[in-house]
C-alpha cells in the first residue's frame, strides 16, 4: 500500500521556497474578539457602510485605529452614586 503524501510534502516537492520572503503584513493580521456594542452604534456604522461602500466592521476598525494612531484619550466623569 502506497503512503499518502501530505500537503507539506507535496509543496516542498513541487515548489522551491528557498527565496521566499516573510509576509510583511503578518503582524497586522486582525484578531477576532467578542464585544458588546449598542444597537445604535451598529446602526450608525452600518449606515456609514452603505454610504461609503466599506464594510461596517472595517469602518469600526478604521475608527479605532485612528484613535490609537492619534493617541485619543477618553475624558469621562462618572456621576457619584451617593
């Protein structure tokens, strides 16, 4: 009985990876998370998605990325419950 070739064995046999370069965008890969967001926020970004033609999740990521890039801080003062 013949041994079945693995994907890795096939790739190494068929292709030369000696001059391959590392993916420069690998460090920028997205990380999936779970976050609770109010319906009005989702609706807003979905409307913007229709207007711009950019998926709403991408718009949310772009907005948050802009906050990080520009070192935006949040100035919130909580009401005293007492």
